[in-house]
């Protein structure tokens, strides 16, 4: 595609047209490049599983070559008995657009003649979207981007509609990881932790249901709640700072703060491991919780 330029300064409409043309060219080039890279990686994984390059003769040795791909019929997992059996085409949706006609290798088991169940590392079976959707949705949710805005942005990129449920399912996948993170021990304990509460308003269910066409929509109302946060600060010159623990509560009471601090102590955030000071605001209930958990073993700074 040729983009015409002129000697004089471009008008805004012409400038926008050139930018759009450049974007479309870059999008097309990126799609072609991604398609070639994915195809090469799929072939490389097949070669690693079979232990031979494409076009080489298959040799059966006395030592089985056990792989994690199995025949769907006889359950054979010996890569020596698998052969390439062509390719099938599928589409893949990603952030730069839709990749059409992607060739995915097919393997056949020579023991029974049925297809091998291949679970590729970079390509999920039956998944319409590639892994960049998961990453973008989780990042966008962390930056408070709405599901509707995420769906509109991705629908425009791939050229087809994406449901809000599809996006929400990907966000909910990190819930078990968050629960695990709240109990994992902290191996590198910061010298200073700063505790503070962030007030916000959340939509919480009331237990009632609205009357709609399906008669099943829950009624929500806004409720002021506080997010209790413990921020770790390292004084080794690295400038590192990291959220160690957070908890949603209805207020900044001593029991609420004490639960958070008890959780930190259980995860090894103690003076014996390197903790030196706790920074807090002027509210007395947080100070009482710090005194209850750490006593005089750490410096308390307002």
C-alpha cells in the first residue's frame, strides 16, 4: 500500500488518514509475523516430542520414548509410534487482530491408527483467544478499566463481539492465586511497613431481586468500605516497595487492623526477620493494633 505525502503541512483529516493507514499496515505485518512464529514453534514442539525432524525416517528402538501426549484410542505415549499426519486450520484472536488459517500439526498413532491428543505449550485446544487476552484483561482490571471498555477495545481489534462473561471468567481465574498469596511466607522482609486505609464505595448485593425479563437480577446498593493496606519499603538502596497484605473491612477499628498485622506476622514479617519500623497515621486504633502485635520490638513512626 502506498501512502502519499505532500510538501506542505498536512491538514488534520489527511494526517489522521495517514496514521490510520500506517496502523493498518503495522497490524497486518504483525499478524503475518505472529502467524509465522506460532507455526514455527508448533513444529519445533512436535519435533521435540517425536525426537526427529520432519521428513526423517522413523526408527523404533528398544527403549520407549515416553512423552506427555497420548493416543486418544489406545493410550500409547511412546513418541516413536507417532507420525505426522498433516495439519488442520484454525483461527486465533489476539490483540493485533485475528489470525486466520493457522496450520496446527496433527499426529497419528501407528499402533492403532487414531489421532494423538496434542496439548501444545503455546496454544490451548478449543480456545478462541490467545494468552495476551488473559494478560490484558487482568492488567486492565488492576488499573480499574471496566469490563465494558475492555470488551469494546478487544471487539474492535479482532472484528467480532466479545461478551462480558468471557472477560469476567478470566479475571476470576486469579482468585485462587490471591488466596494462596495471602498465606505464602514472605522470605524477603522489608525494614519498614507503612499501614493506611483507602476508603471507597462498592456495589454490594442486598439479597433482593429486581424485576427483569428473566426475573433473576440481584439488587445492589453502594456501601462505603475501607481497604486496609500494608506497604513494604526496603531500605537497601534498591527503591523497592511492594504491597505485602491488604484486607477489605467496614472500618479502621483495632480488630480490623490486628487481623491484618497478625497475618503479616504469620507470614514471617517480624523484627527477628528484619522488620524495624511501622509507619502509620494518627488514628489511635491502628496504633493500639501495632502495640498489641509488635509491642516495643519495632519503632512506631507517625
